[in-house]
C-alpha cells in the first residue's frame, strides 16, 4: 500500500514537527504574539511549531498568499 520511500518521508516529517514543537515550547516562541494577534498560548505554540517545521520557504509562501488579495497577480 505504502512505498518504503513514502514511509521514511513521513517519519522525517514527524520528527521535524516534534523537534519544532520542542523548540517552540522550550523557547516560548509564539508567532501570533509576534504578529500582535490574541490567541490561546498553547494552541499558538503548536501552530508555530508546525509552521517552523515546514521551513522558511513554505512559511514565506504561506504568508505571502495570506497578505495578497484573492486573484491578485504578481
């Protein structure tokens, strides 16, 4: 059903998420607080850790899509 390559990729993604969550909770990193948004601190740290695990390029693209209006070109 699953290829060995897919399984190892999933394991690496899980490990990066766990490490990022550990960093977010250890260093009290809260992206929502940095952006001036009110959010539950625990949930905010979990979301921050998951975003951190995706990497800087993915996060940049994600926030770029949020900032631009739908249908904007460029």
